[in-house]
């Protein structure tokens, strides 16, 4: 395998990890990652300080509002003939953004499975880390975190939350104005559409093939029927929607809604701990399963500091970094490494972060995880939603 040259003629070959660590020292690292969550930003500040202390890497978190902007930048650099001085060193992504980069030969690698800490993922027992929205990863991105869709609600006003989208419609009709979701193409809004579609279609297998292979209108008809009935019962009768998950959370904080969604299963725990939401908030999983995916890290083909990027990705898979990411007092995410392969001491520390907080969801199992559809469905659903509900 030929690996792209680094600055000064060095080679970023993950098979020689000692050389990679040596090449990474005294290098900058530009980590492009979504910047819309303060806890994540604070966590990445900690990562930067650890990389500086451990490896003399000067990491800058370039905060994105849309990951597609970074993908477009890499593509523009390729078209301009920039093959080794790219601005993006490491990129947090998954889904359609990974598929786009892979299709356009914008990725460096394969490298991910040669990271020393990759063994902690236990990929043979957790095959979802080897595909991204059905697209094979092939070692071109390293897993970072897990996420799944949850509903959270204020039990002071809601005795029990709906456990399916069908129940959600009945619930919204009984409690009009108490629920809404972010406007697609915001990822959380689109995730809600995919969750509803997975629950409503009779044969979900079509969703795991490219959208052009099926009759889109026929497959999605139950979704539009559901949304047509739901929207008049949303906050502001569905005439406008919150921009993102942070705005949705503020609506809950302000008491404008009593039921919300999140793709971070510890969203409610984190918000209660910060004093934003009351102690009466609870979280639950959809009964038929909840949409789940893995977030990954990729290195563009022309990244200027590939060795530093690999060292950073390896550190983010370490038990220490994964523990801090899962801890609600810090990032409050879900670890992607397989905790069962760790020493008992580490297992006990991870277990401590999952203490039975009243706002915490039930533990995920394989039977409650719904896998992401093919990435082409995401763009098609967003376009259809916009045409149906924005042009009115």
C-alpha cells in the first residue's frame, strides 16, 4: 500500500507506529468537527491539551456548523491540484459525507485498523464499526463514538411518553403543541424522518439499498401520511420548526414543549446536571427499536499532517479518552470501544458513569438498535420534505 507523502518527504505508514509517533511530534493538527455543542467543544479542548502534553501536537478544533462544508473544501482542493497541503487534517463525519468522500477519492488510507487502540473496538464482535450507513469503511475511517435516537420528556406534565411513532401521533393529538422536531436538513430532524420511516414501512430492506433501486414515492407514502397528520398538532401547528437540537432543548427548558428528541442518549442527564432541565425529566427508547449509528474520524487524501491525525484518532480510542467522552460530567456520549475487553478496573470506571440517574435511558441492546439506511435515502428524504412542507 502506497501512503501519501507527508511534508519533508516523510511517509505516514500506520504499520510503523513508532515512526508515525515520531513524525507527529511538533506538528500542528487541524481537527474539523461540528462545533454546536459546548460540552463537545470543552471535551475537545481537553483532547488538545492531552495531545500537546503526550505527543507535542498542537491541535486546533476548527468548529463546523455543517460537515459538508469541510467535504466541499477538500473537493475544491483536489480540483485545484492541491495533493499534499490540505487544510483539513482530521474530520468527524459519517453517513452521506463519508460516502461522498469515498466516491470522490478524497480519503487517505486505509489506516484505521492498524491503530494500536483499534483492537479495543473488538470489530469482529461489533461489525457495525466496519460499515457507515451501509457503506463499507474499508479502513478509511476510525470509529469514535456511538449514538442513538431517544425521546425525553418532563414527567411532571407527561405521565408516560409514546413508545412508537403511531403512539406519538395519538399523543400529539391529545397534547397539541407539546412536541416538535428540528427542520431538515438538520441531521436530528432528518434522523426523526428516518426513524419514522423505519417504523412505518412494511419492508425495511429496501431502505438499505440505493434509493434509485425502489419506488421512492410508494415506499415513503406512509411517512408523508404520518407527517401530514402530525404537523397540525406540533408546536406552532408545524408552521415553523427549531433549527437544531440545541434550539429544541431550549424549547424544553423554556417550558414550550414537554416532549423532545435527541441523538445523544445522555442529553437529558447532561441538561439536568447543568441545571437547565428539571429533575422530573426522563428518557425513553422507541419500543420497536431506535436508530443507531457510529461516528467516525477520517483523514483527507491531502491532509498536511497525517501522522498527527492518526495519533489523535488513536488517542480518542484510548480507555481514558473514551471514559471521559462517556462521562456525563464531561462530554456525555457513548463509548465505541468494547468495554468487555478492558481490565476489570477500567470496566468498573465505565460502569460508574452509567449509574442509575433518573433521566438516563435504558441500556441499548442489539435488539433495540435500528441500523442507518443507505446514505442516498437521507438526501432524498430531505429534498422531499422541503418540497412538501417548505414550499407551502
